[in-house]
C-alpha cells in the first residue's frame, strides 16, 4: 500500500485518517529495521497500536521484506486470517532465505522485438472484450463438463487465435490485464492468465512451436479440476493425504475430457497432462523428469506457477511479482527449465507492465515497458512526487540509463487502488513512438558511455 521511507508527516497523517481501532489492517506494517508490527488483516485493537503506526520508522507495504514472510504467514494463520499448509510454510521459508533482487542484476537476454501495430489505448478496448469473452467461455465450458456434456473446442481455437493477434498488435495491452486478480474468479482467470503468459514466453523461445496448440493446451490445462469437490479447491486448512491424491488426479482427468471433445488433437494433451511435472522428477502424475517432459509442458508449468503464486488463495495471501520471480529463479535448472525461466523473467519482468512502483526518491511510477537487458530497470512513467501529489506532466524515464544520468531505483510495488490511480489511463497517454524514441536515445547514450 504505502512505503514510508522518508517519514513524511503528511503521509503519516493520511494513514492515521484512514485507520481506525477495530479496523483490519489493509497492508503489513513493519519497521525499517525488520520488526513486524501488524500483518495485513490483523485488527487494530488499542490506541497504543494506532499511535505506534505514526512513528517515523514505520513502513506500510503489501510487499514485506522476504525475511518477514514466515512471521506474517504464521501470525495470520494463528489469527485465523489464513491457514498454513506444509507447502506454503516451506515456500515462505525459501522466500525468506533468498536475496532481494541482487540475483537479477546481471541477467540480460536479447529478445526479438515485436513492434506494435496498434496503440495501447486502441488495443486495450479490444483486449477487455477478449478477456471477458474468454472468461464467459471458460465458465460455460466448465459447466458443460460438470454435467457430462461433450464439449466443442472450436471456440477455444478462435479465442487463442484472438489472443495471438492481440499480442502481435500490442503485447503490453493484453499483459496489463493479468494484474487484475480476484480470488472469487480464480478458477477461470487463472486459466486465461496461464494461457497469456505461456504465449508470451513461447513466441520468444522457439519459432517452430505451434502457438495455437500451446495456447489451447494452456487455456485448458486445469480442466480436470472440474471433477474435484468445490470445497476441496477452496479449503483453507491443510489437505489430507487422500485429498492430495485427488488433486494429483486432475491432469489425467483433464486428458480424458479433451479426448472426448469435438475438435480434439493429441498435441493438446502434453500441456494438460504434464504441467505439474518437474525436471527433478518430483512432480505428478507420472514423476517424469528431464527430457521426459515435453517442451510445451515446461512452458505452461512456469506460467501456471507464476500466476498461481501471484494470486490470492483461500489458504494464503498472494506473493508479489518480484517475490514469485525470485522463487522461480531459485528453482531454475532444478524444478523448471533454466533457459525458459530466464527468458520468462526477461519477457514479464521483475516489475511487470502496469505495476505501480515506489521509487527510492519516494515518487510513484507506473511500469510502461520491461527492459529484457536490465530486468530491474524498466521504462517507467513517474506520476507523483515524493509527497504523493500527482504530477501535472508525468515523466517518462528509462531506468536503464547509465548511473550518471539516472539515480532512480524501484524499491517495491504498491496498490494503485489505494492511491486512486487509473493505471490504464496513464499507460494510454504514452505513445508507442515516444517509448521507441526514449529507448533509442538511451541506447545511443549507453553506447557513447561505453566508447568513452
């Protein structure tokens, strides 16, 4: 929500105006020295607590330091806000042990540039309609499967084709929508987002991949979960061994459904059957490993995990995009294909398009475009000053400029709704031509710096 690095008095006043005794914390509160005060969802119960939140050493944020993640999950579980499972506890411990972003500083990948043929504003209208059409389709498809009605994959093919066309026209517009996550709609939005992430990654890694086939497999990868009891998918406490066995059956159940569908192709099956397999053989349902896992399945598995981690679930809070990427990176070469993970990071970015970032200057900025050659330094649009006041003229900046020309850095991500910032409106105000000019100028400056 708010990162209070400078102890600005006006900002603390704003916090105190919004918080009341008896109110649940809208974000985590911790000191700059790493002491957790209140976790998101905890209830403010005393005047002393409220007063402590006004101290200048307090930081308010949805993205806590990794070292605090285990304590936050434990406190939320103890209070009944979430329930811990062994898997989530292990994940939290792994996240806490990882360095904060340093492992990405040297990562640089040359990616093919797909020049947009439509503006962000134009394409945003089309992708909103596409996303809604796909959501309606998934809801209807799952309803048909539940009652045993044979399904027709013709519309699936059409929707994936529309996604590919959209990515070709302006990839930033389609990918900006995956930030809109709602726990109540996870069942179908996860399928859509996994498809989008898979297509984004695939078009950069192998020109021989049939993107339509991959997209259909990714969109339908979890269709086997339709047969699971609804209360099992929304269960808040730890799963029993028998419940885990049911969960592990959904890839094979999905394959059985697709084999009976009109328009079925066997090429669709790998992504559905193998998206939970892992390189070291610890996945399911067949404990495949290494080259035994199809290339398309390796792509979908990364997209599936990333979207799941960055989505809020009944049993845990969501992880921020940087934390999810950090976890994927730490398991690259072990659970996931190393080169695919590195390419995924370069394509999606540590700070994805449409994210609201808090800079080291205290300013707020919207991520406009990812820099594959410098994933910690995207192109941003600075929209407020350090006091939170909107800028009359937002400033477009490439953070990848040499240090002597740019000293700004991203400290973390914020919630744009808290600040009442219309991210899409700002993104639509930046022309593709201006972004290209900025990148060209930055490239020229960087080259001159090297030659000097």
